[in-house]
């Protein structure tokens, strides 16, 4: 049997940054905290919990796989056999968690996996980080690994069950009060993946429609909780032009609004910025239809694409969100402040609200206020948080 790595108490020692770590374990708040802490240290983490997700895990191209043999009888052998089949050249750690540990360890030792050791459960992020300097960090293309991970989840029908949502606060720049929240779709088992990349590997529009409707549902649930608590604010969900143009999406929206008894104007859509070559037929009709339903539309990431600000008046939008990259260039002097202020004033003259994205510092806040935008959004007020963090307390 191969030598086990020594078990040590967690300590604050230098760690090797940038490892890709795959967990096959139970889902729970304790494990989620460990995942987030490892991500904060600079590692990339993915989690799988079912046999149907194992190939997605291998596609993630991990440097270290941590297996809890008690997750299921099938998984304790299937993931080891799969790693062996793919000639996995990373490290495998088997958790000494309970009844199935010895069987899993035998299976691991009989495989061709070169580096097998054990770790006591429960574990901490530091106890995992402490062993990483002794594990080879492979020179993988991380973006490719993420795309393959997503592709396998989609093929196995496991994408939608693994979606979760966080909410990013929007602040009124005049009063500092909460002006609303943006709903962000996250991948539960790949926590740091940017929401805009979730559908990059897929051209399945029906899947994107279903995921967007889940985001609208999440927004409605948060609104319901805040309304019950006497502090409702508008909640928005992101939507691509292709989804908004589809009849299935526009038909489902009034059903969701009635089901959740949503008041007019309280659930909105943030439309990914569009090019005018794509602004035709169903998309523009459906934008007007949403407006008739009392669903406000924000034009998201303004300045990122090709939209010209003198065409804003052509669109039935109630708000324009200025892309963080444009604002960053403005703060560095690479983009004329006068032009950004002109855009904001232009919108105000047409009763269209403005939001500056990417506010991270006191200086950013001062510039946004100087430019005269209505609202701001950014890490200055905190990162996106789960539903429970907002409903348990409300930072006014």
C-alpha cells in the first residue's frame, strides 16, 4: 500500500496556487464553505455528487480528486475506475469517512493511479491546501476544462439541476439605499464560473430558455420574501436576445407573474446588449409586449458591443447599465468623462434610468456620483450573495 501523506493540523503556510480540485462528496454548507475558501486561495474547484456527473468531473482535468466513498455505493468504485480508464496522472485522496473507506482504498490501490493517499473527514480548506505543494500542477487549458465540464453536464441532463442563483445589490447613488437586485445564475458544482460562460458550450436554445425562466422564478421568490418582510425592491433577471425573441419565453412570463403575484414593475429583465443587425421582428415585438405586461427592461452592458447611444430612444427600455469596462476606462482617463456624462444626461432627458457597473472603490463611487448616474453596482457594496444572506438580514 502506498505511503500516506502525514496528517497535520491546519496552519497558515504558503500554498501552491492554481490547482484544479475535484470533489466527489456530499453537498452541504460545510463543504460549500471549503470550496469557496479554496477558490479564494486561487484554486479552481468543481464538485460532483452523482454517478451521472462523473465524466464531467474527469473532463474538468483535475490535479487532485477527493473522493468520499460514503457518497454512494456506485460512486466509490465508478470514479476510481473512470480515472484509471483515462490514465489519470493526478493525485487521488480517499476520505476516511466511514464504512466504505476500505473497499474504495483497495480499488484505488489496484488501479494504475500513481498517487493515492488519505485524508481524515471532516476536512478544512487549509488541510487540503497544505498538501497541494506536493501535488503536480498540470499545465491544462482551464477554459477548455470548464467547457468540457459543462458539455458533459448538458449531455447528461444535469445542467439545470445544478443551477443556483445569487443576487447582486444595486444602490441608489443619491441616497445610498438599496434600489434593487440583479439575479445571477451560478453553477452549483463549479462555483466560480462566470454566469455568462454557462451556455458558451451549448447551442440548445430550449435549455437556455428553461434556465432563464428558473432565474425569473428565483427573482420572484426573493421578491416575495422581501415583500412579506415589508421591504420590497425590484429584482431583475438576465436574458439573452435569442431567449427574449422566442415565443415560449414570452408566453411563460405572464404565467410566472400571476403564480407569484408579482406587482407591476417589480420583476424586470436585463437584456444582454444587442447589435442592431439582430434587432428585428420577434425581439422588438416581445420587448414591447413585456412593457405592456409591466415588466421593465434594462439594457445591460451598454458600451460593450455595438449599440449607439443615439438609438437608445428606439428601444422600449427603462434603464441603461453602463458596462464596467467603459467606466474603468473613464476612471483611467482612457475614455472621455464628458462623453459618458453626455450618455447619462441623454438617458435622463428621455426618462431612462442609468446604472454604472463596476464600482469597487471610494474613488469609483465619487466619479459615478459626479457623472450623475442614478444607481451603481459593484463590489464596493459586496459580492453577489445567496438568497439566504438577503432574507436573513437586509443592509439598507
